[in-house]
């Protein structure tokens, strides 16, 4: 199994394609399960916090569709979206 993992490893980055696929799966789940629900509830949140969230959604979408996205890009998009979701402020 170690040899198989090493064969899958990208020598330039030291990460495996499997790690990137797994990270993209987690990002996709966050995007779909939480992000798309929030998009439907846009009026519930302040404009400022929603704009930050929406920008994070766009970044996540770009990374999800990018064939050349590396592990760092996927993890960064996940953290950005997760933070934006938790920092959403509801309107008074």
C-alpha cells in the first residue's frame, strides 16, 4: 500500500491525487449541504456578512471545478467557506 501511495504522489507537491479528491469531496459537501441552503435564505443575513459568504462560495466553486487545484487550494477554499458560514450575521 505504501508503494501504491508513493506511486500516486505528485513529486512536485508531495501530495496524492487521492488526498485532493478526498478534500474536494469535503469541500463539495460543505458547499452543497450548507452553502446552497444559505443562498436560498439570503434575506435572512446582513448584506456585509452575506457578501463575504458569497465570495467564499464563488471561490469554493472555482476550486471544485478546477482540474489543476492542489491540496492547499482546496483546503484554503474549505476554510474560507467554513469561516464565512460561521461568521454570517442575521438581520435584526
